[in-house]
C-alpha cells in the first residue's frame, strides 16, 4: 500500500480537487490540514524545498507537487505506476 501524504488548507479548492482524485482512486492518504498553522507550513515548506502553495503531495516520500502535478500524472499513467510501487 502506498504511503500518500497531502498538506492542505480546508477551504482550498485545489486541495479539495486533489483529495477527490485520490478518493476516486480509492487511495488512502494522510492529510495534514495546516489552516493558520505557520509552524506546520514552515515544516512543509522545508520538506518541499521552498514550495509554500497548497496542496503539496508526497507519495512514498517522493515529492509530487500540487494538484495540477497530480492530475498530470493521472493523465500520463504515471500516478498509477507510482501508487503500485
């Protein structure tokens, strides 16, 4: 089972869209909702090497990027390959 982590903001439409794709694919994920938590956002930014927009997604400790990156991987088939590892 893949280890999927996603940093979110509860009202972020891109976060909701990314989670919807993961739900549709029946992928379990750990969600870090960092609404207003600047310490958590700083930790995420360090982990993403400077990216501070949301969502930020990791699969098996590999940094994927945001919502658009996740959907691009879905279109190319790379998401299924990564989730199967």
